[in-house]
């Protein structure tokens, strides 16, 4: 089997409403306001193009600030700080470590890959800061290939690049649309809620050694 991880909100924390409430306390004074603003900022086509690697950080800030009447300086501070807020989720990191240990013990253990919608500045920062990313056998950042999930082309590219058999590939992502796109290609999909929930579902694929010690 192959196990493919998303990064944001799966392996690394991603809490956009908290960021917006910190940088725009008046515009995101309540949780509903923060959620609406988060959708307007991060769910817009401009941010998706930033993910895709075809808009620069300065351009996405300028466009977003003008479109939403946000202070450009505050928005620059928020966007430039995002890499610092992408920190490993300990339960997910422990799960990845268990998969890596299994890989080291068994030749037929699952290979590990990633598929992440990630703007280039944050992708480079993660690679520089976290040695455990070397545990992966390979992966794709959206900004490096100008493709984003849930576009089928990015899943197809991962398949071709690493000779992945869809029926033997498990994809873990927090967004239902991304999981469904993988399943449409014949992959197995797990929508991430928590590391224990993923661990329990991986057991269904015969990865019993992932159970915690008792």
C-alpha cells in the first residue's frame, strides 16, 4: 500500500480563523465573522492561484486587501506569519513516525507520500524547518506543479511520478472534496478528523502494527 498525506490541518496545524481574529480583531470579532472572513480570504480564487504558484505573495495581498477593504499592512503581517503557525500536529506526527518505523522493519510496508495545496513560501519553509519531511518517499506541493486539489490532474501526476497503483493508495485529507476526487480515481480515502480516527481506519487496511502499545 501507499499512504498519501495532506499537510494543512492533517500533519500541520492550520487555524485560519485564529489568525484572522489576531490580525483583524474588529472584522473577526466573533467566530461567525471570523469564519466568513476566512472563507473570503482563503476560499477565493486569488488564494487558490497563490496555492497554484501563479500569484506572488505581494499580488495576493494587494488584491485581497482591496477586494475586502482590509488594511494592507495587517494583511501582509498575517500572510507572512503563516509559515510560523504551521506547526506539527503531535498525534499526526506520531502516526507518521509509526508508519516510518513499519517501513524500516518491513520491505512490503506502505510507502509514504504527500500531496499538499501549499504556496511556495510556506512549502520552502516547511522543508527547511522539519527534518521529518525526509521520511516521505516523495510528494507534490501544488505551487511546484501549478496544479491544485481537487483537480484530477494533480492526483494523476502523483500517480505517474511515483508509479502509484490507485487501488493500493490511501489518501488522508481534511477536505471532503479532495478525498472524493481521490476516490474518483480509485484511491482509498480517509477524511481526517483526528490522528486516532485515522489510525483506526488504517487498521482496516491491515496496518495492525499502528495500534499504540498497551
